[in-house]
């Protein structure tokens, strides 16, 4: 299991790393609140991706 918090962009469906855990909860919450898509810059409506979406984004990045 990964110790990372990922976000998913509603505009382009990009899955991206928001925070690497462990870290203080307040800092992780602040990073999640300020998350922006690295592909298109969208900042509104960032959601949590499913486990399958995270796995596929990790394998795509490793290839």
C-alpha cells in the first residue's frame, strides 16, 4: 500500500500526487485544499481517484 495522497482532475482526468505521507495532518490538508492539476492547471473539483486509477497512473509513469 502506498503512503501517498492522490488527486484526480475533473477537467482532464489526470491523476497526480498531492502529498507524500506521513506528514502532519494540517499540512496534508492544506496541500489537498490547494491542489492543482499539473497537466491543465484546474484547481476546482479535484477529487480522490479510485485505487485502479492510481495504479494505472503509477504504471504509466514508470513506463
